């Protein structure tokens, strides 16, 4: 199996063609394009204000709050993947109350917007984003849970998350089917002494 290497660090570093780094204001248009293309193309929902307000202003959602972040993967000057952490858990409604109670805002780091453009999938980018976002949450302090939800109707989403995370609630099994989504919890990683500029292999 081939190995691609990416650098988690400065935007001028280009190893193996991919650079993963913390987004800047200059990256927001490219990140927004990846997100919007995904909600229209893969999720089939289109833009829904109550769900996707962070996509319109990712700077306010992820860059300015201290305990939130937006990571991007760049190749040949184009943003090809995104991933974010926000400092709030699932809300009830529409989510089950017991799920909201288990993952309260403030102490829950929610992974979101982990999107990879179709032409750049199968390179391990999503897995790398999950790892780096988890490390960010662990280093940020104050987070006790690492949470996400996914739509199993999206091709590949359910097996991907099941390979990394523990199922908390599959709403398809609830009376009426709920929202049809699956809630997951990931283990909170232990931060290492590695610096953000270390090179990480993608398999």
C-alpha cells in the first residue's frame, strides 16, 4: 500500500502534495466551497440555515473562539478537505434528550465538517483530520468528551466512523426513526510532545 506524507504546519510546506494546517482567513472561501459542495452533492440536503450557519461564516464559528478550530488540507493551491471542532454538544430537540445530556456544551468537543473532495478521497485525509482534531481538543483543555454524528445515508460514512468511534445512539432504531443519524463518541487522545510541524504519514 502506498504512503503519502503530509505536513501539519505552515502553508509553505509541501510534502507529497498535501499540506494539512490550521485555516487562516485567506482559506475561508476555499473551505466554504468544499463544505457547500458536500452538503449539496453528498448530503443532498442543500444549505439549511439552522444546520449550516457555520458554513456561511466559518471564521466566527471556528477561527475566533479559543477552543474551536478549522483545519484544511491543501493541494496545488486548492483547499481539498476540511475538518473542525466546535465547543458545543448536540442540542435537544432535535436530538434525543439523553444524548444531549451525555454531551453537554462546554465540556464536549464536537467534530464536524470533516469533508474531502471526491477526487482526493482514499488517501487517508479524513482519518488524519480526525486524529489532528482530537489532539487539538485534548490540548485545548476543559473537554471531557469527543463527539460527532453522521448520516449513514452518505456512502462510506457509517463504516468509516465505526472503524474509529463507539456508537452511542443509532436513531434509526428509535420509534419513528428519529433523524436517521448515528451519534458516536471517540476516545480523547493523550497529547504528545510532538509539535504542529511534525510530518505525519497517510496510509
